[in-house]
C-alpha cells in the first residue's frame, strides 16, 4: 500500500496536518472550560452569591 513514495509522503503530510489541527483546537477550545459570567449573569452572581467579590489585583 505504501510502496509508492508519493503515497507515503502524502500520508505522512496528512497525518502531520491532522495532528497540528488537533493541537490548535485543543489550545483554543479545551473541553470542559467554564466561561466567566457576563452581563446579567455577572450582576446576579454578585448580588446573590452571599459573599463579597475579591478585589481586582493590578497586573505588573
């Protein structure tokens, strides 16, 4: 099946591209990542959480 050098080269390049695409997907769209609350969700979370929010620490 892979006796032809062209077929072997195409298969290797295809596998490398698939691995690269998966790595990009994993870097930007990790499964199980929780998004922060925004807008109304944030207000509701702050008003009804029962605790004071932590102060924002400045980044150096």
